[in-house]
């Protein structure tokens, strides 16, 4: 007898987390579809003319035999870890030239490393904007219709789980490091700009048929190794002003998602708090089985990211499981697991 995907996740949650999840009868999640930045980019940047790429060693050293796929980690990313839904083992990039038609009905990632809610952010990085990710999604819908027909296409689009992960590049790079928006906006005004763009994106995504939409908060971006190096002073403390901006944006985003949830028929917009769990990992690494929280595994761990984290850089660690961060910006697969797996019991019911 074939189990529904949600029966699979129920069994997993009861076994792995000891948490009981009430299951709504006859509910399935046919696909996972991701939008956003490098946290859920599984290879869409590989063939772009951009420096924000990672389809080379040592990226992927713990992924499927050590193959670099364009994932900004040593292994799997959050969108891959939703394999616990029983849908697929890993989420392919929509722009992967080896993507097969049979991959489409169970979901893909449209995310692009370096992208963000602020339209200026992807322009600076020469990556795929959130608006263009939606255009690719429209293309995907047309392909899906050709593949499975109108009725099943509508079912897949309406019942899939959508991940939206963005905001950290806006705050860290566009606003603080590059300073591209500082002359125009203070932090409250800039987080308003981010929120307005995020809201427009979510409304358009809903208009295309999406209903179950999980929106990740901004992380404690001031505590990632590269921002500690750039703005944390001689002691490389967490850059507090970055975290203040992230918390302000998160407060506004959470409130906006509550508004959307009550005002848009059938829309399940769920705010997923990543800020507090990741900060807890960073503040208490040993409690979670880590040794290093302020440097990444790659190279010195202070600034190496994307093209700077390469096979010629010396001293890349051999055991990434000791590190919360893989490079100076992105967590390791072990850290992602420590973040995502405990969140599943908390959020799964909100989509049922």
C-alpha cells in the first residue's frame, strides 16, 4: 500500500522528534517549490555570468560522493531536507540542463544565490531577480500543463509547499557592505522597501495559484563569519546593526503575513522564524554538537565565499560537521539539519 507524503512525514516526526502531529485526512503535498537566494539555490546560478556561483570544489564535498552541484554548502540545503515530506530526495534547480520532465511534478528550485527582495540586490550580483524567478515559475506552469494536463497541473500548483527565502543579501550586501541604499533610506525605511517588495512577490505568487507558502525570516546576518570580519571590530563580534535591521524586518514581515493570511481567501502564509534558532546554534555551539561558530570550514573561514572558496584555497577543513558555517556566509548541512528538522513539527500543521 502506498503511503501519502503526509503519512510519511507523520511517521518521521513521531520517530525522530517525539512530537505528535495531527493529520488531516486526504491531504497531500505533491511538490516542493523554492524561491529566493543562495540558501535554497540548488544550482540555478551555475551557468550565469556572475561571481555568485559554487559549482566547483570544495563545495559539495559531503554531497552525493563529493560532487559540486551549485549548492552553497558542503551538502544538502533546506529545500533538500524537506525530503522528510517523502516527495523526493533532493530538490533540483529549474535551470539545470540535466533536468528531466519527470522531475517537474514533484518540484524544483527557482532560487538564485545573491538575490533579494530589493530589486537592486540581484542587479548588483548579476543573478536572477525575484520577479524573474516568478517568470520562470510561469514557464514551469506551462510545461507542467503539457506534461500532466490541466486538472493535475492545477492540483499540483494549489497543494504544493512553497518556500520563500530572501532578505539577508539585501541587508548585508546592498544596504551595509555596498552602502547602495544608505543615502536614500535609513534602516526603518529600507526594511519597508524590502517588505513592500516581499508582499508584491507573495501576492503575485498567490495569483499564480500557490496557497501553502512558507516565508523564512531574515537570519542573524550580523553573526555570520564574513559580517563579523567586515563589521564586528577587532574582536569579530556579531555586527549588531545588521541584526537590528534583520529583527526589524522580521517583525514587519511576520505582521504582514498575518494580514495576508486573514485577508486573502485560502492563502496559508506561514512565517518561519530562523533568526532565533540559528542565533541559539551560534551562541551555544557545543550544546548542539558543534565546535566552531565564528568561522567557516572553507579556508580561513573569515571571508571565503563563492569564488573565494575554491579548491586552491589552503586549509579547508576535512570535517565540516564540527562547523556551523561551511563558508563565511552559509551553514553546513549539519547546521541546516539542526535548524530545519526541529521546525517541522511546529510548522507542518499550519499547512494542513
